[in-house]
């Protein structure tokens, strides 16, 4: 079924790949960004194909519209008649969201912004389905121990919630905004709890691009990593956006779905894969050595509902991301 999709955060990493995937499926796409502009990393083909509407979800000062959209922007969205809204816009670098307490900027974007998106969905005559991208950071910590008493790090959607840091807390609060809109306004929404994903165009402060930028800076200085012994669930962002579209098509109204690989990977193995591609002799130093265990996605619900499976091998993800950064840094 073809869609008319509105995407918040479309200039970003996942948003741009989502827009490309939707266009390849034959969907119509309208995008939003805070100032109605693309980012430098946004491909020209997308700039030529997708119209942008200015909508600052975090700071709608001076705008009378209850969702903070300009009169012109709301008119364009209503004319577009979206039947789906993909809400990806977020403050998504965990370090920017605060440690134990959520910083005001994360509340403004991740929580208040989600409430405004749900308010828009409730106000539109087309009554679009909303796909809200939450995070695996909403889950309670899992045990890093390797003994018979440790619980499995794999979590399904019924696993205990208990985010330790500001990013996860802001995303859990945003999930609450989605549920309130479902209950109070009859909105149709699906929640995707995304696990760690990476690929070309990703923010340079995230794990893989941060390493790549250090390698490509040259010299003999050691590449600095937090730890080489983090157990993570890592998926290519291009696979993740396919899951998002499948959930808009097939997800249960009000349903929650893990989106990840379902495979535990050691960060040091990913690092060594990159090191062999760039500079096998480059030294590496761990800033916080020790075992770290992230939750690993149980994707049974997602697979059973949509048939989705990750398809891009990790080696290709690393190689493609490296190639993209080489071109980007070359100007």
C-alpha cells in the first residue's frame, strides 16, 4: 500500500534513509526540520525530491498554533493529507540529554516535541497513523556478569523498564505522551523501540563514526574508545528504516516493537574490523576498560508481525560508513 508520509527529522541520519526508502517504494514524502533547511550531510537527490516544512518542535515561540506550526506550514501539511507520520526528530546523542536528570533541551525536543506531533495527528482530518521511534534505553539495565545466576541480556517488549540516564528517561516520557494521545484522542500510533544502529551519515559523536573520524585524522596517536568489551546490538540504519515502514503497514494499533538485530556483538570486534580496513597498525587505548552489557533485542514480535529481517552484513555497514566519511571529510 502506497503512503503519504510526513517525516519529522528527515534531514538526519535515519530520517534521510527513511525518506529514500519510502520514495523507492513509491510513497509521497513531506519532511520537517526546525528551520526548513537540509543538513550538509543530506544527499542532493533527497533535496531535489522532498519538500521541507519548517517546524521547530522544541521552541515554537511566537506561534499561536497549539502545535507550534506556522500558518503556512500547517496549511501545507493539511494540503498534503498525510496518512502516516514518522516521528524521528529527537535529541539522540545520550550525552546531550543529561545523566540522571533529563536536561531541559531533551525535555523540549523529545517529550514536548512528541506531544506536539501527537497533537498534530489528532487535529488532521486525514487521521494519520504515527510511528514513534523510541529507544532500547528505556529498558532497565541488564547484568554484565558471565555466570549461571545472570539473567539473559535479551529483552522482549515486556521486559522491565527503568532507564538509568536522561536520554532513556526522556524517551520513556515521550512514550507516555503517545499513549495519552491514543487514550484521549483516539490516535493511531505504533511505538518502535530501536536498538543501536549505525551507518553512513550518522552523527560523528556516535560510536562507529567517532572511531572512523579518529582513524581518518591520520597520525600515530592511539584511537580512543570507551571500552572494547561492550556487548551491543548493532543494526544498519538502512535496515532499521525498512522495519519502520513495515510497522506502519502491519503494526498493531498501540503496539510496541523492538527493532534491532537480535545479535550480541562485541564492540572490540567491530573496532578491529574497522582497523583492518583503515590502519591495522594503529594503536587503540580504552578510556574506561571493562565489560559493559547492553540489552539485546528479542525481535520475535516484529518478525512475526511484519516478516522483517535485517539484511545488511556488518562488514558492509562498516565499509560503507568508512567510505562515506572519506568523501564527506574530503569536502
